[in-house]
C-alpha cells in the first residue's frame, strides 16, 4: 500500500501573470511510493473548493518547470500537484540519466505508474479538491504518463499534452475516448523532431471533437515553450477552467480542425491491423515517381515495431520493421531492430542475416551519432553471439 505524508513550509506565493488578484498556498510534499522510495512533490492549493490537476514533467527537466503554470491555475480556482519522478529532481532513486536504457525502460514500465498513482491519490484526497473532476498535463515523456493516468482513472476529465507521444494502448485509448477533451502543443524548433509528428498524430486520432492544437514556430521542447510563449500558460489555464470548472469534460468552444501532414495519416494506417502491408504497396508506388520516397519517419515506426514486440505480437512487429527497412535501406538501426523481431519469433537465420546487415552498414553510417552506432554494434554482435556465430563471420 502506498503511503504519503507532507511537510508544510507555510508560505504564500503570488499568482504571477494571470490577470487575477489572488494568492495561492504552496507547500512541498513528501510522498512514499509503494516500495518505500521517497518522492517529492509540490501542492498548490486554490483559495476555494474546486477541481485538481496533476502535472507530469518531461524527462530532461523536473517538477519546478511547472511552477508558473501551477500558480496561475491555483489563482484560477484549480488545485495543482507537481511531482518529481523517482530519480529526478528532489525525489530519491538512482539518477535516471545515469541508468542504462534497459533499466530506464523497466523503471518507466514497472515503477512510474505506481508512483504517479500515489501522487494522484494524494491530490484527490486533499480538502476542497473535487475528486471526480481532475485534469492531467504532461510534457514529452509526461505525455504518455498523462494518457496512461487517464486510462487508469475515470476521474480524469481533461488532458494537456506538450511535445510527446504515447504507446499502442495509449493511442487506442485516445481513439476510443469520445468524452475526453485534449489540448496539444508543439514547436517547430523542438530539439526532438519526432515529437512534432508525434503530437500531430495524437491530435489527429483523438476522438473527442473538443480538442485544441497550438503549433508555434519557436519555443523548444515541452514546457520550455513557456519561456518564449508565456501566453501559452494562459491558454492552458483557460483550457482547464473550461473543461474542469465551467463545463466539466467539455470544451465545445475549442472545436477546430487543424491541418496535419500526410505522414501522420500514414502512421495511423500502419497502426491498424494489416496496415504495414498496405503502406508497403503505397511506398512501392511512390518509389516509381521518386526513388527516395519515405512516407513516414524512421524512428517513430521503429518504436511502433518494438511496441508490438513488447505486446508479444512478433508477426506484427516483423511486418512493421520490414516496412521500415524498405523505406530506410541504408540505416543499420532498422536492420538491427528487424533482427530483434526475427530473433523473438524464433527465425534464427533471418535474425542472423539482418544483424550482419546492420554491422555491414555501420562503417558508412553518417546519420547516427557515435553513441547510437556503438549501441547498434553491441546489440547486433550480442545477437550473433547468441545465435552461435562470431560477429566477423
């Protein structure tokens, strides 16, 4: 059973840049996760009873990136909790950026949901919080965390998603959630270009017509956009006031249709049963007009393939990763990934063939940074060793 306690520092913070003459009580909170790890959070109390919002930070920042927005929300009558994930900011746990990728993924899958639920339960237990009218907001990795939180808690009536993506289950949840309004935002100069396509994709598949998409030219990644666009905080405050106070679970005035690039629709097609085969045919036709046609981004489709592997859908993963290799025949990473899928499916000869192909392409790879090339090399060589063959054979 998760436990929580809090320490009140006993000070008041002015709600800046919100156009509201109000003060919000702010206190630092100590939470205890189910396995005993100490987590740090900050609670921003509104002056009167009202809904709550849980804000989940991006993985290159920590909870304090939300302070300005949280203060404005509290001034507008919304109680807010911000959380440092374990290994981030003031929370305990091994520093996340020092962990190997496999351990990072394990912690995200096995520990974060419980940690976030501990924070969620703290928020809804506070006096004055309307516990069945809750919003969740996240940036970058916080996007998936926010959507998964909404999947687990029907109390969530509104989402704010900045510069991020979600997994197979998260995408299906958005497709099925006809009464969950979503605010999305991204900047063209995001340091992670795939985040742009990812957030456009989430916008296109979100089923609730009450959705809003803010697309700016500059601002960077996630909550960093607030520095360049402080008015975006006001847009988010207005969104939560509408969807949590004025018309809970609705934002009819926000209905709009934003244009998304063609590759977004291609991604959605790949995401459907049999979609990879259909897109492969479209790619073949496109290549007749343009031999370098791609149709979709490599990294996102690679991620989709691994999602199917994690779901033990090896055949689906193979079809998606074969498509990626057809689109990006000079990428060593796509062949190493396809080798993983064949290996998982017990097709040892094809696993061996694609691992060797990855190693053959590495010397001419000028696209991937050195650390990624080293990771591909280590992955392919390890598979060959498990397949009983020396890498240089």
